[in-house]
C-alpha cells in the first residue's frame, strides 16, 4: 500500500466577477455617472478581493472538493471549460490561495501551467534556460548540472546562443518543454501544455513523462482536453463539473462519462402516443450510454405500432455526421417485412464492423409502404451517438477532419504478414 | 521530505525569509534579465546610464545655477546638483521600475508560484548597476574639481542603506497597489517629477524656512542628499536632517514588507 502524497480537504475558491454597470437613462444621468465614475470604480476594484456580502457577482469556482492521491499515481483531471480544473491546479501550485479548505502535500511540487514562463525575447536560449528553470524552482547548480541534457533534448543546439526573439514559436516551445521535462519534483502538476508544439515533440514529451512516473514513482496531476493524451498517460481520472467532483474512477470510465455529459447524446427516441408509426428507437452502443467504441458491433432497435396488420414495410436508416454529411449509403430493408401481430412489432439492425471515425452522428429514419410505394414517416435526427477512439493506439493521433471513416485493411509483404488493428 | 500545507491565510504575516533565500538564484537571474533587457539592441547600451544623469545635471546647471542663480552653498553648481542627482535618480528609477514590476510580469504571477517579493527586489537590484556607473562619473567630477571627501565618508554605507530601505519600502507598497489599481502607474510618472522639488536637488536646504524644516526633514531623501553632499565636501554631518528621514525610511520599509505580504495572496486573482 503506497502512502498518500496529496490530501485535499473541503477545498473551495470563490471569485468576484465584475458587476454590470448601471446604464444611464438620460443625458444628465450620464454626465452625473461620468462625474462619480472614479468613486464607483474605486468601490468596484476594491471589492474584487473582498466578500462581505453574497450576491450575484460572487462565483464559486470550486466548492467542497476533497480527494487523495497516492504516491506514484498519475491522476487525470477532466471537465468542461469553467468546471474548475485550472483553479484547482492554481491552488495546488500555490499561485492563488483557497477561500477555505486545506491541502497537505508531501514532497517537492513543480507546476507546469505554461511552457517557457519568464522567457525574455532579448535573452539567448541558454540564458532563458536558467531564467525559466529558476522560476520553476530549480537552483543554478541543478541547471548547470543538467544543461547539456536540456539543450540536447530541445533540439535547438545550433541556436542556443541566439536571442529567443529570433526563434520560431515551435523552437521556443521545445526549449521551454525541455527545461520542464528535466524538473525533478516528487509531485508534478501539468495543465494543458501539450496542446502546443508539433505532434512528434508532443509524443517525445509524453514518453518522457510516462517514463518518470513509472520508473521513478513520481506523482503527476494532468489536465488536458486531449482525451487521447489523458488515456495514454493516466489510469485514474477525476471529472469536475461546476466546481465539484462529479466522479473519480478509472480513466476509461471517466472519459466515457465526460463524453456523455459534454455531447448531450440522445441515444433513444420514445413516442408511446404514436398509434401509426415508430414508437421507440434505441442505438445500443458498446458502452450503453451513447458512446460507441470504434470497432465494436453497433445495434439499433426499432419498435413500431400500426392500427392493424401492416404488410411489406420498408425501412431506411441514414447516418449523418456533425457537418451534415450522410456518411454511408442509407441502410435499407430489402426483404418483405410484415407487421402481423395486430400491427405491433420490433426490428433490430446490427452493424458488425462499423467504421465511423470518431465524432458525433445522428440517425434519420425513413419508413414507407413498399407495396403502395408510399412514404409513411421520416424521423429527422431521431437518435444520436458518438464514436470514441481513445482506446485505440495511433502513432499520429486521431483527427476528426482527416476522413469520414476508417477502412479495414491488410498489409502484405514477401515474408511478413499482419492484420491491421481495425 | 518537504511538506507543504496550503490553507487560506488571515491577517498580517511576516515575509517568509527562508523561502526567499531558497529562490536567491531566481533573484539573480531576474536582476541580470532586467539589466540585459534594458540595454538590449541599443547602440550606446550601458552608456545611457552615464548620459541620462549627466545631461540632467547640465540642464539644471544652466537653468537653476546659471539663469535662476539658485544658491548652491558656495560650491560649483554642477557638483552641487550631481551629488543630489546621483541618489535621486536611483530613487526615482527604482520607484518607477518596482511599481511596475508586478504588473509587467503578470504573466509569470498567474502561471507559476515563487515569492512575489523577488520581482520588486530584482527591479531595485538591477538599477544598482546604473547607480554604480553614475558613481564612477561622480568620481571623475570630484577629480576634475579637485575635491577630496572628508572623514564623513565612513557614513556612506549607512546613507545607502537608508536610500535602499526607502526605495524598497515605497517600491513594495506601490507595486502591491499597482496590481489592483492601475492608476498608480499613471500617477507615479508626474508625482516623481513633483517629488524632485520636495528634496534639495536643485536648491539648497538653506532656502527652506525655519518653521518648516522639521516637516521637510521627514522626507528620507532630504537626509540622504544632505548627508552625501556633506561627506563629499568635508562638512560636518547634518544629523538633524538625517534622523527624522531615517526613522520614516525604516517605518516605510517595515510597513512595506507587511503590506506586500498581505496583498500577495490576491495578486494572481486581480492581476
């Protein structure tokens, strides 16, 4: 049993957000407002850090958050914008004070909320390594010791004595990241910094971070919007919603929960009052919550009710992506389907190997009378589901805009043969 | 193993000097950064540290010494005003620089933790280079006018401490205020100009009416300037001018330390 390294108890933080100014109705009122503006401004600015009275200008960024992190654990923190992730990290890294509550941390803490903090454009790369390193809490001696390694990792050896203002933004990020990657705290706090920099360098950094957490038992708190990165780096995660912890668990479960909350998926259609048409549709995804893991069978269940027996029903399922494209040819019933049980019946569609790439899809259902060639009903966007690919490995990351779907395929060579993961 | 406890702080607290010491390397690099950045990509570079006070002195000499015929206690006006401008420029320079130090580095304050006091400290230390260079110019002037400093020179370190404490004290107060009230920045520019006339830079203390002299001496810069003039010109040390200001200087410094610490916790939220 490893010991608790971070203990957070009932942590809360409130901010005062600016109140809207009172609008003037008349010209005279406006003049008077301008006249007393300094007094009003003073009151407003002074109150920014004070909270005598509760009113609508007070915002709780965090409320009663408690959790523990064990040594060597890598905890992912996810949540929508404004859920309190950054506020939590800012309190943990001592940038701002909590309003109430308590944190106990056993070990040296380093926080990486930005790459290259303190970089000055007029200083050279080498000077900025010292600048940034000491800001992050290293001593000059420690940096002296690791300087060659840092320069080597950054890949900008050639320009290390050039002022940073002549660097490309990519080079600056690389340099900043190299410094950060060589921090040796017991607790490392990282916020969204992987979003910058090119894919290859990101991979290098992720690898480096994974190494240190596994081999050196370092505790890491990791915030990111990149679910793929969270999935790769962490095994345990925490979901924040409106300043409160909404769930803690395995990263897989938490990401699934997060996706469901964020994308407002409606994987069921229900209309029991319908007496002559579709009453129920459900997209049965691999997770059961509307999130479908790529590569697993997808099922769709449809129930319909007619006033009497109804022969020769035609059905078509159309799949539409977020951009309005119908991504595959509508799936149409070919054989005769007869609703014989007094017009009540149920039909199931199974797609054994769906190849929809990650993203949100909605389904439109068309129903017709095959014999009479008559249109009966069209349900636009009846249901929706989302395809997730966080569990699939990709050397280059998954990109929504890269394609409409993934094809299964096989690579063949003279003496090698292997099947693709798709 | 290090143990960190994070809790909301209440009331007035003493600055954590131990922590400040741990970050001494950061103070060093920020000071160097301040110096390098100030004179980067300029042709004269550090030469500006000589030109600025020298030209001001020349202008004062022409306007106040030559045209207005201000009494300079019987010494060459150029030396008279340079002896005052030497500490005064350091004082006004550090005031401007330290007051803006937190606002100018808001990006750092909101992204990483370090003792915030490092920022105004670095501003004050980086100005020391200019101070030393203009001291060299002073030496040249002393040699030119064949002036030999008196025994009072042994008190120079004391006066420099008074100068540093005053600058740092006001710097801490102003920088902490400037984070919340940006008015400080605009007000400071002309207030520093006005303050110049509240200290004996262009005129002599003999011009101050007797009944106002005690009030006047409460300005710590009065004692610093009078003391420096006296020691370089072999006059008896004007302790009556120095003590009240020294007292105020210490109060400013101590109050500054506490005020800064008290305001520190809201910096990241309002910067």
